[in-house]
C-alpha cells in the first residue's frame, strides 16, 4: 500500500473532501481524479502522441510507396463524375435521338444475350482483350433497355428501365439509384415491355408483360434536366473478373471485357420528338475499374426491330483495389499502428494501478467501483479521440496529395464522408482504448490484455487482407470481430448493382459503416460490463 | 553509476574462488522461476489450443474445387501459427517483464551478477519450453489439416496427396514452423529486455509482426510490396511454411527464416547490451 513511491498520481481532489462532504464522491470528482492520473504519467501522454504520429507517418509512407506505373510516366485518367459528386463508370452503346420536352418511349424487348471471356482461356491481360475467346453468357449486371439522358456527356443525369443478366427488370437512375422490378430475363416466349415517361424533371419507369397492363417500377427526379434530352435504346456489360488468392502476396484478378446484346421491337414514341432518325454512338471508354479496352458495340435496324450491342457499365465506379484508383481511406492505414499504441496505454491505464497498489487507494477514496471504471473509460476515450482526430485531419490531405502526385487516381468523396472518416477514425481509437482498458481491468495483466485486443482487431484484418481464408471467411471475420468498427473508414459505398468483388484489401467491408462501428462498441460495452462485475466482486 | 550496478560487482569480488553461480545454477534458477509461476504453463497450453483451433478452422474454410486451384495444403494447415505466435510472444515477454514489474530483477541480478548469462539462461529456458509446445501445436495443426482437407477437394484427383512428414517440403514446413515459434519467442525476449514494461513490449512485438504485412497488402507498388514482404519478420519467416509455388515467394523458405533469425539476433543483442549498460 505504498502508493507514494513511484506514483505521481495521487488525486489532488481527495484532501479537500473533508471540508466538503457533500461532493466528495460526486462523479465529477472521480472524473477529475482519473484525468489527473492520466495526464501526470508522462509515458501515457507520450503513448497517445505516438499513436497520432504513427497514424500520420504510416499513412504518408504507404502513400509514398504506392506509385502507379503506366509506362514511363504517371497515369492520367478521365473519370466522369456523376450528379451526386461520385466517380462513375458511364460507357455503353446508345441508339438515341433528341426529345425536346415531355414525352415517352415504349419498347418491347424479346431477347438479352451476351458474350463472356472463356473460362479456360487463361488470364486476359489488361489491354489485350481477346475477343476471339469469347463464349456465350451474361454477367449478372449485363443490361440493356431504354434510357433518357441529359446529354451524351459521360456522367450526365439519366433514368433507365432495363433488363439485366440475373437481376430481373430494374429502374436505375443517376448511377446510384436502383429500384427492382419483376424478375426474369426477356425471351421470345416471355417478352418484356418497357416504358419511360418524362414530365419536366420527373421520369417514371414502367414494365408490362403484354403491352396493355402496366406496372410502375418507380420514379426519379433528375434536378435541372434540360428541356432537350437524348433518349433511346442502350446496351452495356461490365468486365468479367475472377480473383485468385496468392496468399501473402495478395491476389490477382483475371478476366476480360464482355458484351451484351438486346433485341427490341414495337418501338413507340409519344410527345415532343423532333423529326430525324436514330443515331448510334459509343459512349465513354475504359476507366480505373475497367482496364479493358471498350469493345465498342453497334446496332442494327431491320424493319421495326433493333439489335443493340454494347460493353461497359453505367454505375458508380469502385474497383476495390483492382485498378489504380485509390480511395481516401488508404490515407488512414496508419490507424492500425496508432491503435496498438492506444491499446497499450488503455490497458496500462488500469493495470498500472494494480501493479503499484494504487487501486486500493482509488477504491478507498471512491468506493462506488462502477463509477471509477466509467470515469476511466471517459478519460481514456477522450484522450484517444483527440489523438485520432488530429491524426486523421493531418493524414487525409497529406497522404491524398502524395498519392495523387504519384499518379494515382483518388476517388472523389463528399464533405460529409470526409467528416465521417475523420470522426470515425477518432471514434474507433477511442472505443478500442475503452476495450483495452476494460479487458485490462478484467484480466489485471496488461500483456495479456494488450495481446487479446490486438488479436481480435489487428489479426482478423491481417487475415482478411492477405487472403488466408476464402472471401466468405474473411467477410465473417470482418462482421463479427471488433475490427468491424473500421468499416466506418470505408469511403466509397458498396452498391449492390456493381458486381465488383468486395475485397477487404481493396478497402471494402461487408457491413455498412455505422453497423460495423456498433459491433466494435458492443465488444467494448460487453468487456466494460464484465469488468464492472468483476471489479465489484473481487478484492482489489 | 548507481548502487544497483555496483552491488553485484562487489559481491563477486568477495568470493573470487566460487566465481558466482555457474551456468547450471542460473539455468536451474530460471527454470524454477518459470515453472513455479502458474501463468506460463497455462499460456503455453493456450498457445497449443489456439494454434490447432485456428488451423482447423482455416482447413475447414478452404476449398479446392478443381485441379490446379493453386492452394498450398501445408500452409493452410499451419495457419494457426499466426495466432499461436502471439501467445508464445506473451510467454517470452513475461519472463523478462514480469521480473521488472515485481522488482524481482534486482534479486536476480544480485544473485547472478553476470547479466548476459542471465539473459542467456532465460533464452535457453524459453526455447526449451516453446520447442516442445510448438511441436505439439504444429503437429496437431498438421493432423487437423490431414483429417479435414481431403473432404474439401484436396484429393489425389486434384493433385494433392495426404499431408505426410515423409514428404520433404511438408517436413520442412513443419520443422520450420516450430523453429519459427522459437525464434518469435527469442525475438520477444530481446524486445522485452529492451523495453522492460510488458504492455509496450508486447505491443511492439505484435506491431512488428502483424503490421508489416498489412501495409504490404495495401501498398500498390509491387517492388515496395516485395521488399516489405522480404524484410518483415513474420512474412519472411513464414515463407518456411510454403510447399508449393516456391518461385512466387519473395524469399526462399530457409532464407526467409534467416531474415527472422537476423531480427531475433538483433533484438537479443540490443537487449543484452542495454541489460549490461543500464541500471536494473
């Protein structure tokens, strides 16, 4: 019980309690005492500063080490940006004519077929799409149908009703919008009737099995749609990709471009369609997520029937590491380094009291034990939050800039997402510190507590990014282990209408950002509850 | 310098004939300390259990749908070493840090003034514990893989025989994994001697092991990635587990283990130097 020797941290508020008995055990006093303990131990304060510095430094180094080679110089990409500010892929074959005002387009679709790269054709290198080795087949998100688009410029606003490879009839608009219609693929036996109706900025999509009984799939409001828009038929099909795990050396993706072909007839136009004929154009080209040359496409009109073939995709652009595009979340890879420092301080914040015997003084001064842990949790969380906040504010612009200078394309994100990444990084460190403190209180051994927290946070992430398990195993780890909390750092959302593999190494987490964060919080809450129960029951 | 450093020196001069305790005494003392503290034994049992459990889980998750699936059954079966090494590191860290936290280190050094001998004895005792525990863990993992993997497509039809120690590469992976665990223990011992405090020491060890490969996986420059994988103690050391696709490895198996050995030697050297120079 010699609390005097090596502990500089006797709470200063204690001596005063004789003169003010009413407030001697108030939560404010306990909190103040715990804060004094934290700030007077130099090693802990240094630990938090180190956590922040490591987060920034590793983000910087990893950006500096991520040079993208495109021949001799840096790569230059043109990536269209959609109406919502996100990077998009916008390449397809478009058979169109202007629509000057309100009106509608109706069509019957009798077939959707396509071509895929041969599975046995070996790897198709980027830039060498082997057209000869294509065989019949469709990607799940190959699509063809009718579309109304602000202009033929890539990234312009649009709404479409389409038939897809495996996902039935859909209404899609402005890249991120996706509404499911009836399932099934059109065929001669069961054709699909599709209709788009424009009224001002509002476009409604309909589907019918017989051309008489229509159901509305949905409506989309495209703000600022010009009076004259381009409308017509389209076809597109995303690249085929197979990811092969190569253990610690990462994974390699093989695949190639694909084609989709839609057959249409009974084309009906109503409203303000100026006179003139149909025109066919290839819209767009490759992008970071589509390293294969665009296959072009074309259309063929015979009588009232149109056959339209296209390649590409109309969707949000995200490649999860498959291409040279980088998400700003990679500026925060240093968080794992900072996390270890934070966890060490968090665990020691309580175990040092046991080692020095200070815990008995603490408990004598404030007998309500649950409050002590609550106060400790608040103090350590606040300290880690500040360290993480400062680090993230510095790391994101710094690493993003270096990365861009190195020829990487950085996916744009909106300000709200950036705020979530910064605050989320701070919050993850804060909750991890609480988890470490709680486990330390339960185990009383800092080495085992630190190991436990690192093994449940860092090791699952390591296993996931190095493809030690099959993808499904990785994704379960990232859902259940506390590392799920790092989902809050995912900058580009995971849209179901894009068929890219959600690869952890590419920065994709299986849970939505806030759900993942809740998983981490649940672990910390459970550990804290266990620690409170044990602290109450056991002798100190 | 202060008394802590001086005192043992004085003690040796008083008994020049006996020249302090011999190596056997030091070893015996270290063994007694380790054996009489309950933690180490439980931790080693945990290391064995966790290693075999994760290996079995990895084997159960693995699939080989067709011939030429590019998987390495030995490596899959030994996945548990990723987890087991953390527990082994804790054991080694506590052998040193435990003495500093209780102040026992001053007694130890007073009784055995030759400090490098103390560190050497600790290294011998830790190695002596980790080698048998590691052997059990690795053989258990291999057995789990041998039982589970054939049910998941790792069959003769797909080009895989049953895992057997009679197979040269599998034997190398097995022996190498045991040696890997021993080297990790010694690395941790060295780092703990430098850092002294258990929490930062284990944080440093696990950071060194786990964070390198994460950065390597996220860096896009293939050259930087390769160098990181060659330099990192864990990824280089675990090259020893590879039995297929050796030409794809950043380093050959034994060279990889050599990199880890160099890290270990460096850590022990730094630890030994600081142990001699600093007050306890």
